C-alpha cells in the first residue's frame, strides 16, 4: 500500500530541513563541533535519516565546544502543533533535560512565540542556565551569508584584552550592538563580548571595526 503524504507535511519537512542546516552552520560559527557532512546533508539524506514523516523532537541534539568538551549546548525543536504557545511548565521540562545532558546553554526552536510566563522562566538562572529562542522563520536562511552582511567574528577574552590595551580605551567606549540584534543572536552574544567586523573598502581594501554587545 502506497503511503500518502499530505502537502502540509512536505512543507514542514522542507522547512525543518532548512532550519536544521542553518542551526548547524550557526553552531559551527560559534565554535561547536559540527562535521561538514551535517551542513552539507542533502534533502534526500535528511529524509533517509529521519524518514518521510517524523516528529520535531526527532531532530533534537546536543554539541560540545571544540576547545572545551564540557561546554555543551542542547538544541530543541519544540512541538507546539497543538496551537498553544509554549508555557512555563514546558520550559522547566527542557531545563531539566539540559541538566541531564550537562548543558548550560540551549536553543529552543519554535513555530510560534512563547507565552510571557515562558519568557520569564527562560530569563531565570542566567547566566548559569542560558536559553535562547528562535522561530522557524528566523532560521530559514543564514543571515551572515547575505551579500549585504559583512564578515563578523567573535573575539576571545584574550583578544578583547589586547584590543583595549592597544587602543587605550575602555570596553564600553566601543560602538555597541544590542544582544537582540539578528547578528548578535546568531552568534549567541552576551553583554561584554566583542565582534570584529570586516568590510571591503574601495580605498583601504579592507576596513575593520569593532562593536561590543550590550
């Protein structure tokens, strides 16, 4: 008997395929261990791995940092297909899963915005437990690959020290970028982190600037 797959299932599958790929790119740019094969996975390979029909939770995974295996992040594809916004209780459940995985940070991917109580719960216990939220639509494309977005690089703590010493300035004297800026969210910036921004210049060839997250 031939399995019939509804058009909406096709749309959701294609959407999640694209979202997952962007998340893998995002994590690699943040320094987590992500094999190229995960980013280069074709739609056919994706279907072979997860099936033609699957649950969002089937895509959940965790990763560790290259330079610190104990630094883990969990990625949760939250199922909110019941039409209700995710609430405080669900966030608490995901925080418990983070603890079980030994992760201090997580990304929750939703199809709709969380409830006010859920948002409040996500802010609790920061920075010990850091929960980020992205909607499906925000991860359909990798914004850092847009031709209008210059190259961004997050400086390490040592690089920030060298920067402020070299130019004899205080950190907050740098131009600022809000932590809720799309690029800042892509890199998961927290206040105090610094971005190096490289732009092409017709006169200088390359123009470098810095912005501190606030």
